[in-house]
């Protein structure tokens, strides 16, 4: 199961950290072990690390309106999103 890191900017770090939406959203495709990170020098720059059972399913899910809705709910600036996959 590949591990993925996604980093991006958010409008409000505290709101993003408190949100349960990402675990609910990624849970739809069996993503586990979601961990959140915050850049201590720039608290609007955050990251998630997670174990993704199916990368094709992940990419398909990320292309849906539900993904845009979840990111908007969490205050994610989608244009800043970068996804890295464990090599």
C-alpha cells in the first residue's frame, strides 16, 4: 500500500486541523493512517500523510465535485496542492 504526502496552503490552520472532513472523505476509498503536519514557520502551509490502498481510486476521487467541496470546507487552496507518492 503506497504512502502519499499531500502538501498545500490553507486559509485557517486551526479550522483545517479541527476538521473531520478529510478522514470521512478519504475513508470512502479505504485510506488509513492519516497524519497532519503544519509548517512551524508558515502555519498556512500544511501537509497530510496517508496510506492509500488504490492510487487509481484516489486519483478518480480527487477529480470529483465532492473533492472540491471537501477542500473548500477545509479551507484548502487547491491551486497549491502537491501530491507526492512513496517511491
